[in-house]
């Protein structure tokens, strides 16, 4: 069984601490800020086996080398982006399997936000590490990829089990909720979810991980029926 915990870093990022209970193996996802990440790993027992990188942006990878040096962990990231990631021990592509102790993650190539973006899906329990491709109630900006690529990436996520925990890279849910309500004003499930988000943020609580079932019911980008709809939503969100 894998457990997952958010580690707040920078202004609104999350690294994710993963632990496989049977083996005790530990991974950290996107350690952009070494200090709080190292502190979280030490508080969890001081073991780190893997560093998982979703994409090359500095606000996801900047602390990688310091965390690697402290714990001696191996670094895993996209083979397609190896030239602009910290040095990789494990270069991964679509369909590869990555072991964390007794658990295994399936690697998904998810371009759109960046061309070399990847995600990791653990199935016991169902956990999706999606970086900046999918956010709660939103999706990543199309900085390098196309709307068609983002649509295909989100379709991969939509096909996962409804109980999947969605572990994204940023605390953007409250601002995403405002646009989602604007784009889909008659969605009762979204209205209720946005109110839950408001209460959580008012209490200083994280809004992630979210459940894929809630994203499928409420996230306008994940609910887009076709590429043109997604492209229109993304352009409108960029101006919102």
C-alpha cells in the first residue's frame, strides 16, 4: 500500500512524499525547494529511494541535486526531456513501469503544458502524480504543447479509476474554481465543490489531493468533449 502526503514548497507548489508500507521505500516528487523537502523526509524517517520528476520547469526540479546529494536517491524522469532535467538514473517513456518497493507506477506521457511532461499512476491504491498537466478544477497552460496534445493527455487521466487520488503540482484550486463556475454556471456538483474548496482554503487547508470522480464531475477541462472545446476553455482561462 502506498501512502501520499503533500509537502508545501515555494509560494503555491507541492512536492509529494510517497511511501510503500510493506518495504518502507520512499519517493519524493518534484523537489523544487530542498530545505522543506529534506525536512519532510527527515521527519518521515530519513529514507529516500527515488526522486520522481514530472517536467523540467525550475519550480519542480530546482532542489533535485541537493536532495539527491543528501539522501543518495536515484532520479527518474522523462527520457524525452533528459537534456533539460537534472541527471537521470532512470529515463522513462510511455508504458514503462517504475518500482517503489513492492508498488509499481505506470508511466504516462502527458504533453501539453510541456512537450516532455510525464505522469505516474500507482494502482494500489489508485494515485495519479500529474504535475502541471491536470490541476484540481483546471489544467496546465499550453506553454509548449497544443490543445490536441493536452486533450489526449487528459483523456488518459479520465480513463483511470474514479477513486484515483489526483496529486497535482500547485495549490490553484480556489482560482480555478472561479473560472470553472464562470465557464459552467449550471453545474450543481461544481457549485458544491467550489464551496468546499472555499472553506478549506479559509481554514488554511490543502485542497489536494482531489478525487478523480470529483474532477470528472466538476473540472471543465477534463469534461471537454473535444479539442476545440478544450482550446476555447484554455484561451478563455488565460484571459480570465
